[in-house]
């Protein structure tokens, strides 16, 4: 049995997409941020932090998307989506795998300010402006990287692209895609993959963003 605890449009999409690339079909338990479902005692038994993703697989429950991705790649190497110890690309693989959280954390901070604060008066234009500039800065190495090759590793598509597929899509709610044309084309390549489309169809559209783009507020 494979069961994925997920919020559509969140980091859980990374895990669902990787499973689809491996030809694995999990049961999906969908939750929604803000409706209390992540704070129930039943879910806290799954993940005490009250966050997704959580993946029940191989007789255990795993949390943290990066750790789950790494575990799946190492326990199912036949799919060629990881870079195992001894592989020349292993150091790069690990760097990009964890750099994805640098991007995701900035998106998370902007989500809090722009989406989840219940009263617009609680938002800080200063913090939003600062975090938006930081997000644009950390995207620049990605833009440069995929300007010269299709995927982040020279050898081709891997799980690090799955880690960033979520981040790039979410980042374009806060930074203008026109400033990152190579990243836009990169995301289009990722979104065209059959496994991406399979995961998206099963998990459903994101439940986080109420509009396609969020400008930095005046203030």
C-alpha cells in the first residue's frame, strides 16, 4: 500500500509526480490549508508537524519532500531518477535537491504574506518586497543553468527537476515570468511530461492561489 497525504499545489506534488514517473499509483488523501484538516489528532499521528507531504510506503511513514524524494530514488534506482553514491553527478544532484528548498522557503514566506494572512492590513509591503527580490535573486542561477541545457543535470531529466518543477510554477505567482524566459520554457518542458500530467489530474488543481499573480503592495 502506498498512501500520499497531500495538499494540491503544495510540496506534496513533488512526491506524487515522482511516484508517477516510477509508475506507482498511490492512494491520495487530500487536505486543505486553513480548514483545520491538517491540525486534527488523526493527521498529527501521521505527521506531528501538521504538514504535507507524508508518504506511507514500505511499511513506514516518511515526511519532508526532499527526504522522500531521496529515499525513493535510492530504493528504486532502476528508474534512473537519482544519482547514487559514486556517480559523478552525485554532488550536483544533492546541491540542486536542497537548493530547491531555498526557493520553496521564499515562496512559503510570500504565501504567508500574500495568501494566508486573513486581513490585508496585516501584510508588510516591506517584507513582501524584500522576499520577492530575494526570490528573483535565487532564481537567477536556475535561469542561467537551463539557458544552456534542457534539464538541471547535463545527463538529463532527474528528480532534481521534479523538486524544482513545483518551485518554478509557484514562483511565477510572485516574479514576472517574462524576466525568466529560459525558466518558463523549462517549466513548459516539465509540465509536458506524461507523469506530471498524470499526477496533476489525480491530485487536482492547486487550492492555494486565488489569483495568477500577486503584485508587491504599495506601502
